[in-house]
């Protein structure tokens, strides 16, 4: 009986060891994927909050924010959507808001320019203050890490009229997709509709 019990115990142990040896790599891969996904989420969360906060300020003005050209007072939309050459349509945004509260949107050539831009270029999201257009030079990476690749940056402004109020509400739909260059399966899709409270025209 003792011999039979020992043989039975050894057989059960062998089967358990075989199951564990096969399941262990899969479990480790799942845990490693979850850890990388968690790191990506934490890294991007703070930067995406900065991006969203900036876009919400579009059109803010402590005054009239008109500019004078040839003795004529002109008004312009603080929001412009375009794209860099050979990039996807609507993958660049230029917007203005009154940073120093002087009642105007200081031009792109000013040291305290109130014009900001974000664009998609060759798998990277770039930013620039004092931007003139989507093809200008001097842009900098928005995400410091070289391990992240941006595969989509699409912006779509639109308006909506509430049922109760007659005034139009303006929004900006933002879609961003990222993944790790070495591990494309570790990815994130940020999508949000941002209310542009300071915008009165598109």
C-alpha cells in the first residue's frame, strides 16, 4: 500500500508540475503586459491632462481680442485645424487664448505669443508656442519618451444647440492613439469631446 501511495503521489506531482510549467510563461506574459499597460497609462495621464486643459482655454480673452490691420478692426476665429505635409487630415491644431490677460491675442511673432499648436508628425505629437502654421519649424516633442509612438491624432470641431437654449455650444472632438514601439500590443486610445466655452464662431 505504501508503494502504491508513493507512486500515485509521484504521478499527481508530475502532472501538476507539467501543468504549472506550461501555464507559468503565459501567466508571466499576462502580468508583464498588464504592468506595461499600467506604466503607459500613468505616463500619459498627466500629459493628456495638460493637453486637455490647454485646448479648453481656446478663445479665452480678457477683453475684445480684435486685431488692427490697415486701420480696420478685424475679428478672427481662435481655432484653426489643418495638417502637416503627408499626414492625416485634421491632425494639426492652432489655437489662441489670452495668456497674460492684456485683452488681445498677441501674434505668433511676439515673445509672449498667445498662439499655440499641436500636430502629428512622423509618429510623434509635437507642440509649439508662437506657431504660424502647421508646416513651420521649431516644434518640440509633447511626449518626452522616445518609446511611445502616436498613430492617430484627429481633431474635429462641431457645434450643438441645446433643446432649452438658443445659443450654440461649440465642442472639439479629440482622438489620440498610442502604443509602445517595442510592444505594439501595449496601446491606449484617448478620446474626448471638449467644450469650448470661449469660442463663439468656428
